[in-house]
């Protein structure tokens, strides 16, 4: 009998990828104001590539991997968290932003560190103004609230994930518990964070189901503790051989027949 639903946050309830995409589009258009010949899409691609490479070169990379913080969150998060690794990250990110944009510009033939710095500061400001929620999110949560315990299980920095929740203040009240990997100390797919979430609600693995968009964190982690899982695959991603969700859906509406069948 399912008593609780665990939801992932980014790209399950919040459309984080699109918020990042819009911030890139606006920032690359700003670069074009100074250099008219810039192709904004080419610049975006270059900056994404440089950001990934830089991000993985820092000593904080293994930690960000474990907690689940991606390079593009590094381009706008402040990481004002207590833990030592977060303090290191918060010291790195101002330079990281400037360098990612400066190197991206250089990759398309423009050597302008001042503009790199300016774009590195502009991007976070835009991202903070574009919190996007999937259109069905609130309707689905409205129908589930009161019938099931709801728990938000998200990877990331508490400072940044709470910033996202502050930007969409309607969201947190739906949840009985909110678990953020950076506060717990390990991220999905580590089984311990799922066990911790179950303990918070006083439930066993058969009484909760995980809903998320990421096969390698949400679905793999749920399967490691023996929880049922629902993979929300809105964008027709390929399945991975090594990870099998119990259910696959394209839209959160499709949760209801699944929950009915598990009664």
C-alpha cells in the first residue's frame, strides 16, 4: 500500500533546464549587443563546453558529483552553506563564472575578459528572474495533498535549492518533508538518503514510491533500496540498460492510474 510519494525537484516539478536555457539565451544576446557578429547559439555552446571542463577541473568536483550539483548551477549559485566543501565552492564560483564566459568568448574569437566578467554576473541575475514550473505541477500536487504524504527529495546545495523554492513559494507548503542532499551529506542515488527520507515519514520501502526524471539518481537510488519508481520522461530520452524504472510516464497526470493500480 503506497502511503507516500517522493518527488525530485529539478526537471520533475521545476523546469530547471528551460530556466537555464532562457538565462543563456538572454546572456548571449547581451554579448551580441557589444559584438554584432556574435552567433548567440555558438556562444552558448562554447560557454557550456568551457563550463563543463572548468567545473570538472576544480578540487570541489568529486564533492559536487556526490551531492549532485551540475556545472550550470555553478554558474548562478552562491553556495552559502556551512559545510567546508560548500565554502570552498562559494570561493571558486565568482572566478568560475568569469572564466567560463571569458573562455567561451575566446573560443569564438573574442578576447574580452571584461565582457566575460559582465556576462558572468548577468547570467545569475537572469536565472533568478526565470523560475519555471511545469504547467501540471500544482494541479497534480493539489490532487495528491491530503491523500498521500509528500516528500521532496532533491540533490544540491541547501542554499541553492532553497533559493529555487523561495522563488516558487507556492511549492514548499505541499510537502511534509524536504530533504536536500547537501544538508544530509550524500546525494541520490546513494541508498542512505532514501533510507533517511523513509525514516522521516516512519515508513518502509514498500509504502513509498519515487518520481523523478533522472535514471542515474532518482530511479537507480530508489531501486537500490527496493522502492518502486516512476520515471518521468517528458523529452523521449533513451533508456539505460543498467537502470529499469517500474513505470515510465510522459506527464505527471499519468501518476494517477499507477497509484490506483497499487492500492
